[in-house]
C-alpha cells in the first residue's frame, strides 16, 4: 500500500479519536443491542469512530456487506482486530444490524 495513504488515514483516525473525547458524554449514550459478541464490537469498533456508524449503516447491510466493511476497517483503516474477533463481529452485526 502507498505509505502516504496509510499516513493520511492514521492521521484522520487520530483526529477522530481526539474529537471523540470532546463529545464522549453524547457518545456513551449509544447502546447497541445485547447479543453474543457485543463486547468484542464495543472493544474493537469504537476506537476510531462512534458506534452510531453501525446503527446508521444497518439498513443497507447484510452478512456480505458487514464482511466487506469489517475487512475494510482492518485492511484499509488499519484496525488491529484478530481473525477470530472479526468472525464474531461479523456474526454479531449480521444477526443484529442487517437489513
Ligand atoms: C483503525 C480505525 C478504525 C477502526 C478500529 C474501525 N473503523 Fe470503521 N471507519 C474508520 C474510518 C477512518 C472510516 C471512514 C470515515 C468515517 O466515515 O468516519 C470508518 C467508517 C466506518 C463505517 C461507515 C461506512 C464505511 O464503510 O465507511 C462503518 C459502518 C464502520 N466504519 C464500521 C466499523 C466497525 C463495525 C468496526 C469494528 C470492526 C470499525 N468500523 C472499526 C476507521 C476505523
């Protein structure tokens, strides 16, 4: 991958992480549906942006869509999520947040 793209993405991520701090009071009101794997989603998917992106994208997503989205977060955005956790995240999202 082009290293300047990697740099730009991690820079954007850092900015988002910082701005998330400022609005943490609001963000904490986002409660995802209870289910197997919820703790893994909360532990891995809130590092760079709010979990409301999951809620907002659910009307257009299914298992295939979530597989692609999680893959994009890992391979393009650089999220450090293990294969095993990715599988559980995809199962949780396609069970609870699919069209
Ligand atoms: C390493 C940082 C990082 C992590 C960790 C991360 N994301 Fe993202 N995500 C991004 C960036 C950057 C964007 C694009 C910018 C934006 O829309 O805010 C994004 C956008 C999204 C979107 C909007 C639609 C799209 O495809 O752009 C969804 C949905 C999403 N992420 C879901 C997730 C889920 C689910 C996880 C956990 C598996 C996750 N993200 C973990 C960085 C990350």
